C-alpha cells in the first residue's frame, strides 16, 4: 500500500503513528479492509472553536445601514 493508505489491522496496532502522520502532513489517509477502501481519516479544518465570528470578513456593507431608505415597503402600507 502507498503512504496515504493503511489497512484496518495496521490502524489498530499503529493508530497513534497514523494519527500523527495525518496531523503532520495535513493529508487524508485511506483505511482499507481486504484491499478495498472503507474509510478515510482526514485532518480537522482550522475552524474557530465557536460559531461566534465565523463569518467575519465575508460581508461587505455598502452604504448606510442605519438611516431609513427613501423606498416605501409593501409591508408598511
């Protein structure tokens, strides 16, 4: 097998080493059983621990968002 795959029995005996390889190389490892892929072990994204602020920097404000606009909304008629 190549370095990006591991057998299920090898994973049982060398799980710590396989996990460390995923962490260090930041690449997925395919787990095989009887020569067939059955699962993938992938690194966790570097996402924030909480949802607060997760969209920071992804929104652009165009214009004044506080002052009323000169359009009458259908809901206020």
